[in-house]
C-alpha cells in the first residue's frame, strides 16, 4: 500500500463545519448625517495636504521563492496593500505598514487499491498561501522633489498556510448477500500554519507623481531569513503600483 507525504494535515472524522454570522443595522436616525460629515472631512484633508498626507496604495509584482510541493525555486505573483504615514521631517521621512501575500499553487494526490477485498480510495488537495505584514521606515534623500526616490528598512512577520481537503472511501461487499456493496466515507477540510516567524527586510523605490495627490510607485524589496520548519521564502520582490495621498 502506498504512503502519501503531507505537511501538517490531521485528517479527522466529520470535520465539515459551517460558520454563520449575523449583522445588525443601527436604527439611530441621526446616524445618516455621519457619512456626509466623513466625506466632508476627507475632502478638506485632501485639499490641504498637498500630496504629503497619509496614503494608501496597491501594488502587484513577482517574487522568486521556494515551492512547497517540490522544494524548488519558483516565481509567483505577489499582491500588496500599503498604508503610509504623512511625510515628516521636511518631507524626508515616512512610515509604511504593508500587507502582502502570494498564492503558491496547489498540490493534489490520490490513492486507490484493494486491501483484503476492500476497495480503498483516498483523495487529498492542498492549496498553499504565503502572507506577511511589514513595517518600514523610509528615507527620501531629495525631500520634496518632483521625483521621490527612497530607501528603507524594517521588520515583518509571515505565515505559510496550507488549506486542505480530504476524502476517504471504503467499498466492500456484503458477506451475506453477494453482489451487494456498501461504501463507508469520511471527509474533512481545514487550515494549518506550516511555518511562521519574524524577518528583516530592506527596500528601495521611486515615487513618480502624476497628479497632486496621486503617485506611481516602483519598488524592489529583499526579505532576509524568512525561514521556518525547513521552508525558505526569502529573496527579492519586484513591485509596481500606485498610491493616493490624502
């Protein structure tokens, strides 16, 4: 009988779960004035900040990292959302909190065979994801120039997740009624954290304004010691995106 190598999976009986959530709608009739007030506040901040206030950005790029299914290097798409502080120190510095991640692909395996006259079938499916959160301090050497190159460094925390599904079947013949077969089944799913930990990184990039509050962003990152449980996800990442400054 064949064996199947897996990471972190713990198949169990009757693991299929359901999750329900509810929501409540406020009935305070004065709450309707809150939304216009927030919009007015954001508009006032935008007009007065001049592109140096807090910002939010979206980036897409690629990173060459270790493949979890065969332990070889592979290039994967990477997505990030960045929240930046206002630029301070005469526009020479800011802070950036970034949430990023990649899908590392899927792995499927199955087994079918007879054991003592019983047909056994097993099906496994794994979907791997890598997420991290990073905090960086950034220096803009040219200050409030039209084109804004920067360098930075910081620390992050990553999670390598395995979202898995499992099915198991035993089909056997009734010993008292030949030709009559029965099938016993199990099914399960879940999510395991296969690796996680802190890591340092450095970054360098360029902000290119295309409007008073809107910038294009080109960035290179390098993640050091992004390792745990035999996995190594360190290396360079190349990102392109845009940022809106309030």
